[in-house]
C-alpha cells in the first residue's frame, strides 16, 4: 500500500507500507530531496497513525540534515 501525505505546498511525502512477517515496515520518502526513512510498526495500529509517525520521523531527519548543511 502506497500513499502520499502533505502538509504545506512542496511538503509532500510518499508513504509505503510493507508487511514483514508479523510486523509492518513503513517507509516515507521526501518528494523534493529524496530523503528516505523507515520504521517498523505494529500492524494492529491504523495505517493513518503509522503513516503520520513515519512522516514525523522524516521531518525530523530533514531538520537534522538542514542543521548539518
């Protein structure tokens, strides 16, 4: 399952859900920079909640990347 989540214009992420055994891998990719983060989540949680957490992690990684640049 793949989807996009957006906050502001130009602030868009592609979110992908991959079943890995009894867990769910969630990957979020920033459409502008191509930065990718992943996390493992409980498949009993809603995809909306897991997607939100992955995008939150992506925003954190983008902020860290800007600090280092």
